């Protein structure tokens, strides 16, 4: 007799409703081939607010409610649009984090920026499970590297160079990943971060933003994601997909 496989429960946290809807559209129209697998899984897609504090609060609330209802989540995924570092992550591409880094949590000193960990408080980095995150990046054809969480969007070439210098290999910046990851870590749940690039990290240029293109890339990515996660034994179509607002 084979062991029954419990369906996986996944919490996807976006910032805004447009990102949530792009994700649910992809999950409801899985890419060809992923329907061959039979076990079921459930995905909740929550628009939890912009910025690390809103993201942490909404993620922690969702995780605590699920645990209270005895339906805990197995995986949390921070998802949305983001700024891409050139040349790794051009507009319209997708990135997957190998590390989720709080890039502006710390202290400015005459000798430069000191991360919060070096000040002796907590951590400024969470590491997604490496085998899973690498596999998801491969399945999505995504760039793979650190994704930075910032509270202030980069708007100059100098700041972009400073961040790249401090975080070699960084592929993107956004504003929620570290907040989601802190809540996931507090609940003992693994975390991933997936971003679709809407703009380049660098001098502010609102006219160059491609939000529609990035949302379409998120939908395509989430059409492929269930099959990628199925290789890890649990999540497989047909999926139960629920959209929420935090
Ligand atoms: O007004 C601006 O110049 C500006 C530039 C980039 C982003 C914003 C936002 O208010 C959007 C924040 C929202 O989108 C994510 N996001 C998208 N691109 C970036 C970025 O380059 N750096 C940081 N966050 C970005 C972010 O996760 C928020 O959810 C305004």
C-alpha cells in the first residue's frame, strides 16, 4: 500500500490586486502538460499590501489563521513585479530568489552601510530551500540570484551601483519579499520569492515602466509553476485556487 500524500497548501502573497489576479489567471490555466498529474493541492493568493511591513503583517495573519484552523500552509511564495538589475533581469523577464535580502535594514555609518545582523539584531537574509528554488527557476526559465527588499524604490544610478556592489549577483529589487519571509520563518514555513520585471533598477523613468508586460509574465510563470512544484511530491493540478485581499 502506498502512503497517502497530503495535498500541499501554498500561500502566495502579492502586494496588490492586479498581481494577485495575474497569478490566479496563470494557476487557473496551467501550461500544457501539467494536467497529467493527479493529486490535488490548494493555493491561496493574497493581496497583502505594499511594503515589507504590510507584507509581514498580512502573511503572519494568514499563516496564524490557517494554523488555528488546522490547515497550515506548507510553502509561502512572495510574488509581484519588481525592478531588474541589468544585465541579468531585463524588463519582461522573471527572477527567482536564491536569497531574500533586506537591503536597507541597518545603519548608515561614515564607513558605509551596516546590515542589521552586523549590529547584533536578527537577520537581514532568508534563504529559500535551494533545491526547490533552483528547480523553480529552471522550470520558469528565470534568472536566479538574490532579490533585495527595499523600503525606498531605487531612483538613481548611484544607488543602483551601491546596491549591486553590496549584493553581487543581485537580480532584482522589490518591497515585500523580506517581510513575507520574516513571517514565514516565524511560522517555520519555507519561502520562495518570484518577481516579474516591470522596470530597470536605476534612474527614475516612469515612462519606461512596463507593468502590463510584467503582469503577463507572472501569468505565464504561474501557468508553469504547478508542474514545477509537482516534482517535489505534493502540489499538482487540479488545483483549488482562492483569491483573497489582506
Ligand atoms: O515612482 C516611482 O518612481 C516608482 C518606481 C518603482 C516602483 C514604484 C512603486 O511605487 C511600486 C512599488 C510596488 O512595485 C514593486 N516594484 C516594482 N518595481 C520596483 C522597483 O524598481 N523597486 C522596488 N519595488 C518595485 C514593489 O514590490 C511594490 O509592490 C514607484
